């Protein structure tokens, strides 16, 4: 404790006093429970804060922010820790996992969601009311981080738009310790900035989000062997070229490790994984994906009519913690020359240290701008190309070198911006916001957080 207190300039009595005011828990680095409290889903993003406040209530968050302000400590926020931010030490980390309440208002088609809730916590009760949220591909991702990073739903996004545009109100604790409920009518500028700026302006403790009348979908996954990668990619671009907004389709080249946890047909092999979600009729969906059917029988085919609660089976994202790095790029419509580049690099990705190389079709409602649109820089993008490498450091480093080279090859067609939720560890605010939005965000930061208290564990927006 002595070395920790010396480095952090905190007094043991100060920490003890904070602990008395907290209904949750307070951990210093040498306390039992500290390691679990700071454990992120991404095992390569294990931060080393001087203090952790595991908030159990909104009042805990206010007390933690007040303590940090009084002691000149930067603040970071974490719910699940999926995104790889630069590893930081010397700050106060507020974890919000316990703030996981979910309330569904079926009459208004909205959900009130606590800061620690995950998508699986929302989808099931929403489905009981015949509704669905604009969620991501993984059930264990946090609702707040996903939504306030723009929120591109690979299921409903092309039909309804960005999740950030369908936030009705936000409860947030700002740097002065005040609890504010902001909306388009109440403190509209802060409401705008939070819907993209995430934890740069305060600790969000609750969202009210819109829900949509969807109870089933026609879709699933198609797995093709590595030798069919080129045929699958060319079929993919044929399918999405004039696709209706009701169809969402993505494609990933996957390299499965040779471990017992992977089913025998996939173990140690490479595949092209097509993910399909269609909100129309079964017959219409089959007509739209006919180019994939023409390739031949897939090794695995789960495409069919599914209840919406089975959404996680489409992408089959991992649910256990693991170490990884990710990086993405967004691109404009891809001409034949660019598709040839993707084919070449996708074949190169198969059998490489890259764990997954993914192409997502955007457009549709994602390209349409509502009145006071959230600061999402990639609305003009037609595709997102993203990759991830998982494993021990030497594998991750090798995979990221390959991935960086692949994404660089798509630079001629880049929008110049990265989708916030797919940004890598070294991406900055300038990479995820347009210049005009970033200037407006910095002015907002100057007003609500002039000392840049909220500068850890985010794409930091500095005050003007």
C-alpha cells in the first residue's frame, strides 16, 4: 500500500472515507478483488488504475467523480471492456457492470437501460413485448458503449439506421458531479455530443432507446471452404449491389485454431462465413441470396426462419474473454479494381495469423441523416472492412502486421474515417469524427469538462 499511496498521492484515510460513501466497492491495486474489477473482455486491455470504484448506484458514480475531481485524478469508465484502448495507469476507473436494470415500455416502444446492461439483457424482455433494439452481433457487448459509439446493427441498421440516432434521453454524471437527464429538448448540445462522444463528457448511467416491431428474421450463416473464397466474395458483391434495406449481409474470412473447443469440421481450417439477416419473406430472401446458393452446398448452412432471440447464432461471436487487437477502415462503393484487391487479400488472409477479416455492407437507413444527427463520421460509407487477431503476443503482432497491410491496400477508396466501435488501439478522435464535428465536440468539452477529467479509456476529445 505504501508504494501505491506514494505514487498516487492519495492518503489511506481519503480512500477509506470514499469507501464509506460508496454502496458498491472500492479497490486499490493491492486489494483482493482488484484484478477482477479491472478485468476487461479484451485481455490485452488490462488497465492499471490507482483506484477502482465498482458502482452499485448512480450516487456511487457521483461520489467517485467528486473524489476524482478533488484529487486531480483522470476518470475512465468501463462496462464490459470489449474495445482495445491504450492501456493506462494513474487514473480512477469507474465500472458500471452492476447498473444493469432494464425496463421495457411496450406502449411507447422504448427501453430504459442501465449503464451495465448487455444486449442479451435487453433483447429477451423486449421480445416478450414483440420488440427489438438496434443491437450488435454479440449478446455480451454493453448497450451504452455500443450505442454511444454510433451503434451499427448488423441486423436492423440498414432498415432503421444508427442506434445513436434512436436514443431518446441520457442520464449522465458530469465533471461537476451533477446528475443530468439530457435529451433533444433538455441540454440538447450535450445530448448531441454524448451520442458519439461516449465517456468524454461524463459517466452515462442510463439510456432510453427506441425499439422496433421485429420478432423473427430469415437468415443465418453459410460456411464455405477456403477454396471457395473468391467465388463467395464475388457472389457477395453481387448480392449487396442493389440489396433492399431489409437485407443485411456480411462476409468474414475466418481462421479457426486447431484446439479441441472448435468443432471437428472447422478445427484448424479456414472458411468464408456469410452472415444473412432479412426482415421480409422467406421466398424473397432466398431470391436475394441465390448467388451464394449457386456456388454449391455450404459446409454449414443455418439459413432459415428464426425467432429473433436467436440473433447471436448468426455471427457466433465468442463469449469468453481473450486477448486480441482489431483495426478497421470504412470505404466508399467499391469498383471492380477494389474488389480484385479484396479477393487477393482475402485469399492471403486464409491460413494467416489474422483471425478474421470481415466486410460489412452499410448504406440503406445508415446513410440517411435525421434532423439533428449524432456525430457519426461514417454515414457516407458503403462498406466497413475490419479485422481482428487473437492469441498470444507473437501471434497478435504477426496478424496485425498482415491486417495493417491489407487495410492499407484499400486506402484509395477510404472515407478517411473509422467506425468508432471498430477503431483500433492507436486511433484518435481525429480518426473517428469529422473535422466539423470534432470542433463542435471540443467546444462542448470546454463547457462541460474544461480540465479534461474524462480522458482515460476513450478516444479523447480535448477541450477547445
